[in-house]
């Protein structure tokens, strides 16, 4: 491979050098050691465009930062990267700081850098959320913020567009000076007349390959940064700086281009150039410093964190020189990002001193494609017309469309992180929990490979360890060419709808419905069905952001659903299909791939802005609105797990989707943190599909999940449950290699960092809680409870008049049936015209975790039976949960074993409530009364079983005689429980669900299946392994037997329908 110039390193400096060099008639190669450009220091960067007022005089930094600032301002519109000139504020509190501030002002004036001095009054007016102790500040209006990886990618794209050859996964291993330079790399040998060393942290090592006596010495200085929730957008308008201390500019508050607030960095000298771990000490230091600037910022708002190493030279200046065609750009730390275009120009001049070349007659910029979420409404409409995939939202947190993802791949993204930095998919609140599997599918489709070959960020970072059913297949880690992407105009696309109602056309033409429901999970579909049943001519429109109706139940292939609503046990997919069929046949109109962006109340109606696949940008109007969008999972940052960010760390729900929907095993040696039901269920699923689950670890001194799930998911498979232990750190550069566990104080719930152990594993699954998605509820006019942060509703689930919330976006339910019941209430009331009735508040006591609703109607009669849904704050034996007003009980529910994992429902005596309130007024208090424990003599011949035949999980006592014959069974609440206990005594039998490969269907790749009858527990794994070998072809109907008499034990039954494509 012969070149005029080889540039080593595709960070910002290398990218701009390649871009400017491409203007000349030179043959240029750009070599990047990682899987994609901008994956080094550029990737983990504060993204600040410095004004130059705080660089040391008479340095290359000072010389180049001003020109870099000007060039970024010029290049941003040409290359279309994210950039905002917001200015920066350097603040001071005391007289001792004012002198340093004045010195900075005078220095700025000497450099002709625009600078303003602000007093306390000006500071309060412009930045009201700053610490009141801040008395003076310098404002540099030419400073700003930039998206570093977008800027780098745009420069690389332009270079490649103008015939620069980009090589990734191409680490340089040696360089020899001959007649030119010979470079040995992972991709073979390169020859160059000139070499440009832009290798960042490794610039000293590259320099020493040519000159062993090179004085360049890179001392990595780690910076930890923390990203905050977008709810804090606008908290500050400018970058907030303290006065710089030493080599660091201090800990900052940064309003990023994309709207999130970022705080940091630290400045820690480290030995390992690849140390990108975050630490609790770093987090504590950052927030201690940041709260001196903005007191309201809290660690509770962190949604993500990262760390990167600055490539600092011991000289603390840029090292830029030209030695006989070997050109160094080393020590490019802050303000290196700002200076990078200016450095690129300077290095190009050095190149031309060694390799003479004329300017090209034709040369053009290659701007980044416009992202949907960054576009105006008018541009969004136009983008959707040109490419229907701009109407398919992949990442709902950041409103990233499929077209955005496809364009990113066309322009070089080959990994999940590559798509992430180009589109922001996976950067929002759920941190990829909802979008990662679909993006993986798209990457595999474009690269014509298997999903198991797709990586997080390159070699050795595979997202899954194997495809289910293919135990020993070797993963392909080679770089792949991509297929061409051809946009489809929206007129050639059709919306995906589920409807049998003739009024659908009218709704879509007039953009008007009587009731609009957001979310087609159990609550949303039950709400629509109830509304139609209450008022058959109602025009009901349900908008679902996914490609299928059913919500999260589509991936919940286990049983236990539907006993209350349908009178039989169903899997999640069966429940979804049964309910959706009922809703559609009744007259509900379900529009799929419909993403709601905004809700406004205008003239007593609701205007809902939505992006609909095949229809584009729409605004629907409705008289009533029901929000039923479910919940999201808490991520590592919600439980303060520090460490590295390798592949193999997932929420339990994401892992569930990987296995059940995509047939990908997330790891082979799995640690699960959190003993909630999804964590327990995933322990069983991972085991059945071939993984070794090392253990389930729980922060609390008690299990968070149901006892029946402990029995059938852990005990049956000898998986240990460890209480009062938590993960505090993740280790591993490419993939998870180990986790650090700490013992937890059972009272304070704080980990003891003096008592830790390291467990080797390749996967960590987090089952650490669910969070209601309340954004749209708030947009519809709702308020959040000050203590619980749940939406405040009345007994009719109204958040405001004619706006309702139901399901897991209101409160996280134990049962889909309960979520559906809540949706029913909202749907029934939404079609009524109700007179405003008096209400009273519901007050919580200390033993009660939360309550829904937070108010009760006190009229003589109500439209629905009022009841309070609540949970205890800690486990309690034999309690009476009481609703009390003015000392009198108006509702109570006795519970033998009350645990936070199980919801308690208290029905209200409406007549009594009305009478007391009418006479005395007041509020209802929810109280816990602990009852006297029933004394029961223990018997050595008695054992207690947790019944697993239904979600109730009764404690069944089985008393036997000396011959081990059953004498008495008590505690069961139904005949099935007794039969279970009898069979358990003889030989345990179990049922379970799994998935099989299906071809010929465009909607699903894995068919959920269940057993027709229980099988011996001792043969569960044998049956699971046999199921893996089953392959079927569409069409398939729900309930169809797809394999008869498997192993002579049972039939295998399809749990959903699959149409032929």
C-alpha cells in the first residue's frame, strides 16, 4: 500500500489533517487502531470550544486555540456538526479570587478575545441557578460547545469523500525510516513519503518507533464526566467554569449541544492509557465541586457517565514538529479539541513541505446528513416525505429514526457505539434498553452477517456470546462491507394498522378521534375496549410506538398472565394477542409505529403531535386522552455502579429481548443484580439456554421477587440467592471480565467497601427496579407526587379533566390484569360526561410506600368501585391495611404476609366514606396495623411449599407421618394448590416457556412456545435442549401444536400467530 502521506490516528486532529490534506493532489491514508474514528480521546471529551482567555501565554496552545475557535464557527454549517456558541462564564466568590479574575480579563484583552465582566446582579439575572455566593464573573461570548464525535466524523467523511483511504482496526506496530517510511500494521504493510503522528495517547510510542530518543512523554490524565437527565435542560445557559487550578481548568457545568447537562471532569494522573473507568470517589469529587457552582444539581439526576484520558505531555503544551517527513502532533490535550482544525491546517503545511503537491481543481465538503430530531417541524415533514424510514422511531428517548441509523451506517458506522455517537441512539434515559436490539438487527442486515457478529465498539466486544442453538459457531470479527441503502418515499409506504372499523379512514382524514390512547399494552388496549363497550359509536384511536401491539408482554414469554381477566393462565404473547383481538373486533383502531412527540391542551381538547410510519408528521385532536406508555428499567447509574463500560452489561429486560425476540445469549457466565421477578425469571431463561448463572445478588436483606419465582427459577436450578450484597464496580476493557461485590448494611443499605469480593463473569444483568415513564403524563397536564414521583390521579385515573393515566406509567403493577383493570377504569370514564365531584386527599404513613389514587371521591355514589392500590415499605407478618377517616375505618384488607413486591388493594366503603366526610370532613389516612401472630406448633414432619400454580403463591403446609405419607395439606386456596403439593411430594413437575426459530415471517424471528403439560423437573434441561432444535415456518396460529410428543413427554404449542410475508 503505497501513499504519499500516512496519518496515524482518526481523532479530531487526524481527521482535520486528512480533510485539509485531501484538498491537494496527494494519495493519503488515514489509519485508526480502533473500529471507528473518534473512539479515543475525542470520544470521551467535554466538547467545549474555548475562547482562548485562559490558555497559558507564549505556548502553542495559546497560538492555535483562537484560530481553532474561528474555524469551528466557520466549519459547523459547512459540515453540519452540532455546535452552539453559548459562551462561558468563569466565576469567583471572594476578594482573593477577584485579582485572578482581573488578570484573566487583562490577558484576554491583550489577545483581543472578547470578554465581559459581570457583577452579582448581572449573574443572578442571566444565570439564576448559580450559587448565590458567586459575586463576580467573566463572560467569554465566543466560547461554545460542540459535539466532538460529530465534528470528527464530519471531517473524516469529507476526507474520504475526497479520496482519502480510511483503514480501521489498523494499529501501527512498527515504523522504519528508509527511502520514506515503512509501517507495519494489523492490516499489512504501508509505505509513505511522509507520516503524521496524530496517535493521541500513543503518540509517544509512535514517535519512539522512528526516534528512540524522542522526548515526547505522554502522561495520561483521566477525566470522569457525568451526564444528567434532560429534565435539567436549561438549568444553565452557558458553560460554567470555576477559576482554573494548576493544570486543570476545574470541574465544570456544561450545557451540551444535545440538551443534556454534563458535569466534570476530574483530573487524575493514571498509569494505564486505556483506563476509562469511573469511580465513586471521582463521582463524589465532581458533585462536591459542582454543587459549589449550581447547588441544585444532584447525583440522583445522573443517567450516564464516562471517562477518558487526556494525552498530556510532560511539557503541558502541544508538541508539533516536522522532522524530515515524520510529523508529530502530540500532547494534544485541552484546548486540543478547539485547536484541532488549526492544527490540521498546520500539519498540512508540514506535509506540503515534504511532499510537493498542487491543489485539486474540484473539492467539496461532505456534511453530515440532517438528523430528524435536530430538524425543524417543516424539515421533519420534508425528511419524512423523502424517506419513509424517518417515520419509524427506533430510539424513543432521543427520537432517532431508522433513516438516521441507516444513514449513519452508510457513512461508516459498523458498531453499536458507532451508531450511538452518530445518532444519539442509546444515549437517553433508558441507555439503549429499548433500541439496542433493533439497531443490532439493522447493523447485521446491512453488513450481511449474523447479529452475534455485531459488536459494541469493535474486536472482542460482541454484544452476545452465541446464537441460541448454535453452541460452537465462531464469531466473525472482520470488518464488513455494507449493502446500499435506498430511501423509500413516503407515498410508497403504508401505515401499519390493526382495525376492522370503518371509521378509521375518517379518523385519519380528519385527524380527529373521540378518545386517543397512547400505548397498546394491556392498559391501553383494555382502555380502548372498555370505552367502546361503554359507548359503541366512540371513535377510539390507539397509538403504539412499536411495530406490534402488546407492549412489554411480547417478550415476557413465561406464564402467569390472565388468570383474573381471562380465567386461564397465558404467556405474555398469548395475553397480548387475545386482548388486541378483542379490542380490534370491538372497534378500536390501533396504529403501529406511531411515536408521540408532544401533547398540548387547546380549547378543552388535546392536540397530540405524532410521527406515524407511512403517514409522516401528524397532529391528532381528541376530546379525551389516555396515556398508557408503561415504564423503563433503572440502569447502572441509578444504583451507582462504577467501573468500565464494556460489552456484556445489560438491564434484565434488554437481555430478555435479546434471548426471547432475537435468539441471542447475552453471556455464558452471568451475574444478576436484583431479585425482582424479572431478575429471577432471567436466571431461569439464561440457564435453560445454556448459560451458567453464578448467582443472584440483592442489595436488600430480603428477596424483592415473589416466593413462587424463587422456587421455580432459582431453587429448581440450584442458583444461589445472596442477600445484603450488591455490585459496586464492573471490570473489563472490551467485555465484562468481573464484578466487585460488597456487603451491604441491612439498616443503612450502604455498601461496606472494606468487605468486597471479585467474581469472574462475562455478563452482568441488572434487575434493579422499574420507573414509570411520566413525560407524556406531565405534558397532558399531570402533576407528580412530591414523595413518590408517581402521577397524581383520582379514582377515575384522571390527571386533569379528560386526561387520564393508566398502567405502568402510573404505577408499576405486579400483574398485567391489574394494569388492564386500571385501563378499563380510564376507558369507561373517558367517554362519560361527569359532574365534578368533591374529593379528599389520601395521606400515607411511614409503613406505606405509595398509593394510587392519591384522592378519593366522597360523593354518595361513584362511577366505579373505589379502591386504593398500595405497597408496604418493608416486609410485615399478618397485617391489616386500613383506610381511616376521622378515626373510622372505611376500607381494609388483611394480608398474611405483606412484602413490598406484592401490591395490596383496599376497597372503599363508599356509603360510609360519604357519610363521615359530609359530617366531619378530613382526609383518608392509609395505615398499617400489625395483627397478633397466630401460634402454630412446629412439626418435624411438616414442610412448607410455595405454590407455583398461580401468582398468588400460597404457603402450603404438608404434614407427613413417619412413613413419609401425606397426612394433611393446609394453606392452599384452591384444589390446584392441593394437587400441586401432592405431586411435589412424589416427584416435582414443571412447565416453562421458550422460543424457536421461525422463517417466512417479517414481523418475528423467534416464536414463543410453551409445553402442553408439565414435565418432570429432572428433565427440564433435556426438554429445553430439544426445543432449541425445532425450526418452523410461517404461517402459524396461536395455539397450534408445532411439535408433537416431544421426547415422549408433551406437545409444544405456539404462543402467538405469525403471518407469512
